[in-house]
C-alpha cells in the first residue's frame, strides 16, 4: 500500500497551526494527518503558520511524536525554515514541481473561513476540503442557521449580538435576551459566531452571568451567537465525505462530555469525556439524522469532508453546526466514524486527497482574451 500511495499521489503539504485561538488543536490535527500519510508512503511536508501569520517549512520527515503543541512556539528549535510572509509562501507552493496538494488542517479564522482557500485558488494550488463559499458559511454559525431554518431544517432558536450594539446599548441587548428567555429558563449558550473548539463559549446560568459571557465571546469575534440551552441534550456527530452525490455519510457517533457542556477542556483532555462511534438510537432516528447531515452539507456548498453536529433531546433532533475542517486529534470522532465501512484514519486522509484532486481537475480554468469580452 505504501508503494501504491507514493506512485499515485502527488506531494502533499499539510498546513497547520494558524493565527487563531485554535492554533494548538490544529497542530495536533495536522501532525497526525502528516504522520498517517507518511506512513502510507505519501511524500509529505508540513508548513506551520505561527500566531503572527508567518509560514515555516518544517524539516522533511518531521514528526510530533507526542510533544505538546506548545513545543511549536519556537519553530527554529524544531529546524523550521522561515518565516515567510503569506504572499511569498503562497508563491513558493505555487512554484513547486510537481504541484503539491495543500492539505489544510487549520481550524478557525483564516484557515477554515475561506481566507486561505481564496489565496490558494488565486495561485492555482490544489487543496482539500470546501472552497471559499462553503468554508465561509461553515465558519459562520449565524449564516448557516439562517440557511438551515430557511430550508426548514431543525435548529435551536438563537439571537445574535454585535459588538457595536453591546458597547452602545448593553441594557437594550439585555432586555432583548430577557424576552428571549421569557419561558423561565435563563440558561443560554453564548459563543463567538465564527470560531470553533468551544473557545470563548460559556453556559450562562443566570442573567447576572450574561455580561461576562458576552464579553468573553467578544474577545474572539465581533459577533456573538446566543442559543437556548437544551437541558439533558445528547451530543451526536456525523462524518460526511464527498464532493457530490452520492456522499459517504457515517455515524452518528456520540460524545458524553466530562463537563456540564462540551467545552474546550472536555474536548481535548484525554479521558475527561467519552465517545462511541455508534450512538444508541432508533434506526429511524439514525436514518433521519443522516439525511439531515446530507442536506446541511449540501446547503452550504461543502465539498471534500465535514462533520455535522447535532443536539438530541428525547425524540427531537436539532442541527447544531457544521465543521468543514473538523479535528483529526486522537479523540476526534470525524476520522474514526468511517471505520464502520472499513476506512481507517489513513484511508480517510487518502480519500480526502483524492477528492481534492478531483475537485481541482474539474475547476473552470479558461483564460479570457480581449476578444472573449462582451464588448
């Protein structure tokens, strides 16, 4: 298998790190992807983007080998070469021959929101996952909820708060949230609208906790999303892989959070939370969730792969969010759910590369000349 992968796959550059609060998680995901591909014989390099936006080429054959993500704060000590500014880095990727596939393992703003995808598109570099539009919508929890509600897909009710209105009229915002929680339960989830990994996310139990929770969200974004809290809801996840129909849809699996909700520590502290790749639910519900995952994926223009998250309480199913670059950490469900059809971690990575090549080959590449313009 190693020889076949080496012969059939062009070189891969795994891009990890990034200038977002999800930097450390991205390092864990990206190095796991790179090591899995290298073990399959795929020629792979790793490029680390530091918190200042500098791009560093890590040594060939680099492996994290279980070192903490904080080790990557000093890239020179790891033998990294850089930093290159973003323009020079993109030029370097575009000039490499044979042309590599960029495996984007960045989480959060810049890497998951369409920004780096647009840069790679402009340079003609093939890359994994969704394009600019699918990435941008997938990152923005408010926009995706508007789309899903417009299509009649089930979502938890929400409100949005912008930093400007909070700064100029916090009393008015608080009054609106009081009306939003008028059913008697003051508990609400408050989080940045365009971030992941539960960073900046707070379960506010009472009105007195709302201001601090909103301020926490605004440390990471200029828009906060406020959602109703579903008491005793289950966290279920489905993996979707594919560019077009038919899509590979796997799961749902289930997360049992080790904290009151699935916060950052509960997600990434080994042993704190537990998970299963097959949630114990009725088969009718399983089929319904898979259809909802497919519809959610297609509705935002997602390509390549994504994870669709659900909240389930009793018989009620709610779409929570979609992650167009989900985690590939040792405790992430996305790369393990496809095992139900024989795809292990490495096979999932290879499939994602195949889809990237397929999408890149199908792109519209005609170059216009003056005579082609509608003059």
